[in-house]
C-alpha cells in the first residue's frame, strides 16, 4: 500500500488522483481520476500504470466511496439567516423576520452567505447544488472559489406588475450572460420563475421561452402549500402543475421544488414532461405544509424525483444526509407505508437522479463520469456494524462522516480539512451580524 | 488564558476540572467541577482559587456548554442490528429479521452492542440513557466501563403465560439485585414491563409492586400503534394508559415510551400521575405508526415530556440531536402548527425533563448539579452564524459538533477522542458478524 500524499500536494492536484482500496457498493475498488477531471479507471489491480502517473495517492481502506451528493433546491446565501427566527407562524416569520433582513442583503452578503453554504455542503459531501436567490453574480464568485458545481438562477418575481416584469427579465438575462461569460464548466445558469403565485402567466411564458432560447434549465417552486393550489385554481382555473405546463415551464431541464400538493394527474404530467421534482422533506415539516410529496404516485408515473434541503432559514441545515433520512422517514410516516422509499432509493435520488436533473453526468462512480466523489469513513460508531452500506448512509450517519470530497478532479476536503475554512466562517459570521444590525437600525 | 492540560491528564482526572470562558445560554462562564463529580462553581472571575486547585483546565472559548443529553428510551445493544434490515412491513421485519437474530444474542453480544451504543452516545453528547433489553448484567458492565449513566431494565414479557411470568419475575429480581450490588452511582435498575399487549395484568401488577418495594422506576412502552389501543380496548375494556394505571404502573418514576396514540384524557392521566413520557419521533416515523405524540395536549395537561431515540434497529442512530430536530419537525408537521415545540423546548426535553425522569439532578449547569456536561464547538459551518444558540443546537447541528463530554466529573471525550474507541468498534463489528453467521447457519 502506497503511503498517502501529503496535504499540500493533495489540495494542489487537478486530477491524476489514485484512490486505493475503497469500498464501492460491496466491492473493493481502486479509482483513478485523470487530469481532465474525469474518472478514468474503476477496478482492481490495474494500478501499476496509474501509480506511476498519479500526482496524489489516497488510502481508501475503511471508506465507502460514493458519488458527490446533489442538492437540487436551495437558497444558499440564506445561511446568513440560519437560526435568526424559527418556530413562528409562516406569514409573521416572512413579513417580520425574513423579508426585512433580505431587504438589506447586499451582493457582498450573498457572496459571504454562499461561501458559507459551499463550505457546509463540502463538509457534508455535496458537490453540486441548484440555487435560486438574488445578487447571483456574487453567488457565482463564491462557487467559483469553493470548487463545487452549481446551477444558479435569479429568483424572478413580478407579482403581476408589467414594470417589475421588465426588470426581472433584464436581471435574468444579465445573470445568464454573466454566467456564460465565466466559461467555468462547474457553473451554469438557469431561469428561476419563483412560483405560480408570484409570477404572472406572461412572466412564466417569458421564462420558458428564454430558457428554451438559451438551452438552459428552469428552477421553480411548485405546490408547496395547499393555499397555493387553492389560489391557483381560483386565479388560473387550473392546478399549479397544469398552469406551469401551459406556460411552457415544465421541460426535461426543469426542477420543480417541493411538489407536496400534487394530485395523481399532476404526477403523471410531471413524468410525461420529463421534469425533475425536488423533494424537500425537512423544510416541508418545519414549515408544516400539511402534506408530503406523493412519492408513490411519482414513482408509479415514472417521474424523476431528486432531493433538496431548501434554504438554511427553513431547514436549517444543508446536510444532504439529513435530507435522505428525512425523505425516507417522512414518506413512510405520512403515507403510512413501512416499505416506501427504501434506503437505496434515497441514495439514488441524492446522486443519480440529482446529477441527471442538473445535467452533470451519471451520478455514478464509473469510467468516463465526472470525478465528483466522496469518501465516507466506516471507522465510526454510527457506521458500525456495516450490514448494508446504503442503510447506514441513509439512516445512521450524517455529513460529519464524510472525510474526503473531490469535485471535478480536485480535492476540496481531505480528512475533514477544507483550506480557507476559518476565513469563510469569520466572513459569514461578520456579514450576518452586520446585516442584523443594519436591519434593526 | 491558561493553556489546556494535556490529553493524558484530561482523561485521568476525577473532577477538579476548570472550564474557562464557555458560552452558557448567552453568557460567558467559567465552570469548576469538584472532586466529588459535582459542579462547584459557575460564574466569572472566581477562578483564581479554582485555577490553583484544578487538575485539568479546558479552554471553553468558541464552545457552547450544555447539560449532557438524556436519552429516555432505547435498547442499546440493538446497535448490533443497525442496518441489518430496514424498509420492511413491521411484522415481516420482526418475525423474519429481528427476532431470529435476537434469539441468538448472548450476554457477550449485549456487552459489545451496549459498548458500541455507549460510544455512539458519548460521541453525540448523551451522558445518560434509559435502557430496556435482556442480558442486562452484561449491559451494566459496558456502561460501567464507558463512564456514562444508565437506568437498566430487563424487558419483562409474559405473553399471559403464568410459567413464563414466574421466570420474568425472577429475571427482574436478579437484575435489580445485581445492579444494586454494583454500588455504582451511575447505574440504576428499573422494572421493565414491555407493554400492555405482551404483559398480562398480573405481570403488570407484579412489576408495579416490585418497583414500589424496591423504590425504583418503571420503563414501559405505551400506545406506540393504533393496533395496541384497539386490542387493549377489546381485551381489557379500556385504553392502554388507563389499563396501565389500574395495574399501578403509572408512577412519578415511570417512563412511558412513544405515547403516539394517547387521547386527551390519557394525557391528563399521565400528567396527574407525574409519569414521564418519552417521545421517539424518528422511530415513530420509520415504523410508520400513523400518529405523532399529542404534544400540545401533553403540555396543556402539564405532563412531563422527554426524548428518546429508540433502538438502533428502528432509528438507526442514537444521536439525540437528531431526536431533538425530529421532534420539533414532526410535531409541527403532524399537528399542522408552525409554532409547536420551539427549539428551546426541544432542548429542555432532552436535558431538564430527561434528567428529572431518570432522577439524576436538575439537567442544568449550576452549582450543586452533577457534572454531566458537554461542549459544542461553534467554529463550524453548521453552527454559523450564531443568532440563537438553541436554534442551531436543535435545527442545524448534529452530535458531530460535540467536542467534549464530561459525566460524573470525568472527561469521556475530548476534541472528539474517546479512549478505547477502536477496540469498541472492532469488538462490536465482530460480534455483529458472528451473530448473523450463527443465525443463518
């Protein structure tokens, strides 16, 4: 067994990384990552040449290797509001706490908040996320520096006002132009019509058209609450999914977040359009939305279901291990079926389905796939014994068991060390403090 | 600021520990633990004398200090079955997976499983637990070595069979005699009638009488499923809580686990008897019991509500941070109230209420209280920013943020190092492997 490379080398390398003897599923495998950031080899014994070529060698013994987790719905910069207000009635929480703070958010804050979010995601094994917020150019800067992948959407809300709509269209165009101009393969843009109750039909149609024209995705909230469904029926004469579809927003590149109140027909519609749903169990429970996504109907329809955390104000954690466990628990409990959403399905929602939804490869550890992968230590109480790795990953461990994170062929965390962590924590803590003080002065 | 003591000293000391500048609530406090294992001083500036007397000094800066968490319902040795089988219909899971394995469990297995459970609990900030299982003499040995507190009950199941009942009475007596003989103030015995559907009225009455005679507590499952309520109405002509009460089992020293299907009157009865309920949200969701404990009625009645994880086969984690978050989420979601079970209440269920239920002091950091306390690092992404410590503790961090654990004046973990950890992991892994192989041969 070759000794591990030293820390400095590990964080410097772009690809040319050899991971020896990690556990993949139930097998022991060596993995070689090429200089192009793709997985070149997964197997056993074929390590002589890779050993010569490798700039970095990592010891995978006593570690499970799995694809980096994909968080398909969050508002990353809301980490600054984590724990600022909880346990309040929704409208009071939004109007008295969240919105007044958000009104004071600057681009610098969004940079600091997104940087903190990226750090938290890396530390819990997430390598890609789907984000919707504002000041997204600053979010892009944080993502670029952090080294993970993101799909960034400007949250488009016109509230039926044509003037506001114009501004939202220009802001959306500007972000897409900015992101494309970065030419960073880890960062993509999407169009982000907020929801049917905050965006007019004209706004939704514009978003759909612009996304199609640009060849990019759509990120939208869908049927989070019963009120949204009721009001949509009154205002638009149809349920939210059908309304979104009529406006062109349900595409194979769309991610629809929440989907709690879909009826059976809407599940089939989502499936027929190839749209990915993002299940956000923790946020749905914390905000007491009253219903869990009808996962059994989604699965029966063949709809693509992924997982998200939602923003840190309504979860309050970005740990996707928590989202996997939350989904597996909530589905069983709400739909009263002990067999619904077994652990391997939760894992595949957070990996394969998530990666497919964001268009970033197969979300599996295989030759040719992007080298987005994580090593989870099995030498800990919560992963012992190891009867079934998928069960321990979903039900008993947390992101704290992730030791190493690689994204696009670069090591972002090793042995739980993330370069620059202290600076990111201090920057976010200060930004949050200043924000509260500005908002209350 | 005095430098921290070295690791060897830290793990050797019994009391005489000075913790400097930790955050207690919203204040910075120094804490001195006397040689008797009690907290002697909590304050600021009074550290000159304590500095001279201290055998060990710990740096509490950038740490929240809170009472050790109390897990009021588990079956510790079931860690050996963690992840062995999940996502199955309850009866099939029990009869085809859990019971066949349990039939092969030996005292040695229970020792190894309980040792693993103690390790997992220490690593996630739990300093006391309420256990019900069998081969409990071996569980006592594991607890004694691990250094935490436990109340141990032999799981009494007579299934209405007088011959079996006799055996269960003798086993219960033997455990209580054994535990009292240990003269270990950290370890107590309780009487453990399993539930109304597994113990005859005569068995329940005997348990109640024996507990009273011995001056010890009762640990019982109560109204976990609707089926239990229905069958009890048919068989005993009354709901489970009333039936337990008629048999004398509801006392101020009783912990009743689950309490999902209590009606309003039963909540008042529990309150009137001074019995503590143990809410186990994760287990209840995973096993799809169909209803959440009616926490609002419990609170209105003034009932004492504590928190538990249940065993590792049905959770599958013993992390009480997960139980706190699970409770706060499940209550809001199931009872459709965004304000139900706010973070500070979840924290007090896991500390003050739990400690009171097991009779181990106030569950607060104050002079005269047992020195059972934990330090949680705030220098991590999931605890940043720190708008409200209680919110971060309940909603965003996990047991992985606990750095230091002190129980009965001894340091059991410091900077996430627990002496003897590797040996405990290997012993449990081997015991689990051997158990499965015995059961399938």
